[in-house]
């Protein structure tokens, strides 16, 4: 695989070819990855996967017209043809007054922060197999587990590079390590399935495979004997496994594209009290070893730490250059490039600040409620904020977790849910979006 410097040079070379072919402006994104994964099931080797990929994408401009094209053939002749085809496509495309690069004066020149995204230790296939076996053995050792979907251990390496014709070039690499296990508990129609997994840039940041497996087994067994839930309005407590999805809906609603298209339930809510006072949602794209850490965004702008929600109020929209032009703003360093096409929007590492109460204290006064550990379906309307999703979890009775429940629906409206949200103190820092246990009062439960 190419080094970051070599990847940057590859992107620069394609930009030069496009300019020589007649493009008014061009940018190129290069990405490459390699990974290896070992899956075991019932103590036997189930699958070995080894993948390598390399791709380059070119975006060219002819006046205010643009086109994008990509290829995995990186030979000189193929790149020349790629550039010529892209220019022909751009000249035939409709004009777009908002398309274009980020302002040159905003480009980051470095030096960029050291993010520690590369683990120099590369596990051998035998080591990956041993990790998968250990995870599955620990899961199957939990009383009540009757079968296994398997366990997997994997490791990989990737590199990303961006170059533009107006003065930016940069690249960075990262590694990834992960362990997962999924098992089945119970017999006949009472069977249940659950899993556990973790991912990190450095293998040393993962829990032991036995811990992952044991958690998968315990989660599965805890679901045995799931009952039904009665319908009604009651408090809902979201486990950290699913609470991050609520913040994800917020992030989607404050992207520049959603606001510019007037397709967000938070339209015209900038600066208003959305959450309870004191709620803080922060972004840190420079957190060492963070899953979403990156030194620059998909348009060559600096990434930076910021509070997305401060004292319960949204502080600003997440803007790439196109949406910034539409909204009369300034790009915020949130542009994302995953291949061909115009930039999208993404965030760095996100966390919702922990509250003062433990999860047990958060539930203590709930006479009758639900604790959600699993969400099903995509029933969220980003325009109105209406929220309805299938769920599974546990009853809360007298402030305590009671028996497992399944096949019910939780519903509400995200604006009202945000206003009623209370965070517990159990914030952990290993996800891309880190959120503690959350309580939302007054949701509607549809069960039996």
C-alpha cells in the first residue's frame, strides 16, 4: 500500500492531468485499504477474508459546471482517459452557482495535529484466529447460550489523500482492529440472539476477546423469556448502545444541505432552547486515537473542536462550501469525501456530556417504564421530527429493571424528546458518538 506521501502525490498527479486536459479547476481523492478477518463458529474456522482496494476519484469544473468520475485503474493511460471523460461530462452538465472549492484563504497548510491513528503492530492470521476463538469460547461458556453465529477478529490499514488545483494537498493513514461475537440462547420459539463488538485504531485499546464474548453471552441470556409491553405514555431510558442514535438524528438535522433544502425539523431553531439548560454536545476531531479523528476535512479546511450544542442550544450549522454559499455562511470544516461526487458533511468525535445521576438514580422514580437496548427500523421523519421505531429491552418497575420485553414501538417527536432528555453519568469514550444512558419522559409505547 502507498504511504500517505505517495498517496498525496498520486492525487496531485491526477489534478495536474485534469488541468492539462482543459479543466478550469479540479480536485482528486485517493483512497486505499487492506484488511484481514478471521471468523470462527462452534470452535471451527468458518471464513478467512483478505481484501485490498485502491480507488481514485476526480472532480473537474468547467466554469460553474462540474462532474465527478472515479476509477480503480491507476495506470497513466487510464488516468488521462479519466480526466478527458470528466471534462466532457462537466461541459454537458447543468450550471450550479453554489458548486466549487472552499475559499483558498481558508485552506489549512499544516502542520497538522498528531492523532496517533496508526498501530505499528499488525496481528498475524494465527493471532486473529486465536482472538476469535477466545471470544466465542467465552460467549458459549455463559449458561443459557445454546448456539453460535460466530466470532470475528479483524485488522486493517487505510490511507486517504486529497489534492486540489487551488493549493491544497494532504494525506493521512489509519489502522483498524475489531472483535465481535454473536450467539443464540434458549430453545425452540423462545430463542434469542445478541452480540457484542468493539473497534479501535490500536489493538491495545480493545477489551480482551473473552470480555467481548462474555458480554455477548450475557446480553443474549438476559433476553430469554421476553414478554410483551402494554401500551401507554411513560418514560423511556435508552441504553448507551442505542442512545447515540438520538444525537445522530440531531447531527443530520443541522447539516447545511438539510437546512438549505428546508428539509430539517430544526429549521429556524438556531440559538433556541432545544434541550434542557446545561446540555452540552461537543465535537473533537483531534482526539488522539479517536474513531473519527482527522487532521483536515474533505475540502482541505482545518478541523477543530467545537460545542455543537451549548447550554441546550444549537450553536451553528454544519457546512460544506456549497451549503455555506447557499446559506450565506462560512464552511465549518465538516466536509466529507468518500469517493466520487461532491462533498457531503460529517463530524469528528462527538460526545454528549455526562449528567450527575447514575443510571440507577436516573430510573429510581420511574414507577412504570421501559429500558431500551435495541432499536429496529428507520421510522424517523427528518422534516417533521416525528419518531417511531421498533424496540426491545426491559421493563422498569418501581425504579428497577424487571423482565425482558420485545416487539413494541416507541414513538414521539424529536423536538419534544430533546426537551425532555436527561443524561446519566455513565459516559464511555470508545465510540464515534459517545453518549451516556438517556432518559426521555412522556414517550408513547405501543405494545399489546
